[in-house]
C-alpha cells in the first residue's frame, strides 16, 4: 500500500505542477479533500487545490518541481521537494519580476481509497519573496 500511495502522491505533484495537467487532480484527489494550507480566499477542497496550482503555474509557467525524498507509512505520504521557475506572471498581486527562484517545501498527504484525502504542507514563502525582491534579504 505504501508504494501505491507514494506513486499516487508523486503523480499528482509531478503532473499537476510540472505539466499543468489539472485533470489529474480530478482523477486522484477525493471530492471531499481537505487542504489545511490553501492561500487565503481560495475555495476549500479539490477546487481550491486546482486554483492554487493554476495560480502558481500562471506566475511561474516554466516551473519544474523535483521530488527530493518520499517517505510513506500507513495512509500518509511525506514528500520533500524543490521547485524552480521564472516569475513571468502575476502572483497574488505581485507583478512579474522575471526573476528565477528556487523554493523548497514539504508536503504531508493522507490517502484514502487510492486518492489524496487530506494535505498539510509548508514551503519557504519568505525565501521566495526575498528572491523576487518583494521583501529585503537579511
């Protein structure tokens, strides 16, 4: 089960973010999906996840996410990842800077019935904003 869960979580991450395939979200994310880390103002559930992916892909159309580590136990899959991209579109009111950024993060997904059911995640938002020049670096 752990290997199957890892493959599902990996596929959602790689296909949605790297390829912009939002249909994979409908396929592999449950209808009652709970995301504990959506940006403010996004609708809950699967639709909010799709909107969040679309927002980042519009802001960073060349984004490439590399999964650095995957660990699974029971119904949980943890992924540590690195994303690189060029800020070419608006991001939450920030106009394009054409700056390249590298951001790291960790996602914890709970799976049920072969689909993502719940998500907790954190990424280096402060570092991203510093790389964009929106806030000063220390």
